[in-house]
C-alpha cells in the first residue's frame, strides 16, 4: 500500500512541477501532507529564482570574452610549488607543529635506549620506565607550547 502512495505522491509532485513551470500555478496546491507542501514550495522557489529569458548574443559574447580574459590571467599568474604551500609555516602552523613533534619523537626513539637510568649494569631492560616518563614530559611540553602559540 505504501508503494502505491509513494507512486501517487511522485505523480502529484510531477504534475505540480509541470503546471508550475508552465505558469499555471503560483502557490502550493496540497493542504494535508507537510512533505508535499515543502516540496511544492521548493519547486515554486526554484521556478522564481531561475531566469526564464535567454541571454542575447551580445551578453553571451561579453561573458565569453570575460571568461577567456580570466583564463589568460590565471595562466600567466606564477604557479606556487606545492612544497612552498606545504612548508609555509606562516599560513599553515599545523605543519610546523607536526614536523616538530615528529622530530622529537624520532630523537626520543633514537636516544632513549642509549640513556641509562638506575644503578643496574644491565642495559636495555624492559622495566626502564624513566625513558617513557621523559618522552611523556617532552610531548606534554610540546603540546603546551602549541596550545599557547596557536591562532585563536
């Protein structure tokens, strides 16, 4: 039963659209279904906002001349390298922060195993939590610096 109702609604909205485009209707025809009323109002707004008359040849030629001039200006404009756009830290500070965090993480991964904490003579034991603590403090400091220097 709902498929038949959907088909009927589709047919009703199609008939309404056809009549509205022909200029026979200027207001909504449905009164019971809110969805149909909203669809009909949308069709009427679209009909009122789309220009009905076509452009004359002088206007279309003028638009074409302007389009070609703009294309020519954009082709002559200097192309900015993607690397310059990416590493422009003035306009994109997040890239700088990502690079700083990545550098510190790489340095931490490389240098933490060489640091020896504690009194033991066994190097590289799994219970060395000081390195993780130092890495956490460094990352925390990076986050605090980023938080205070970000754009607001």
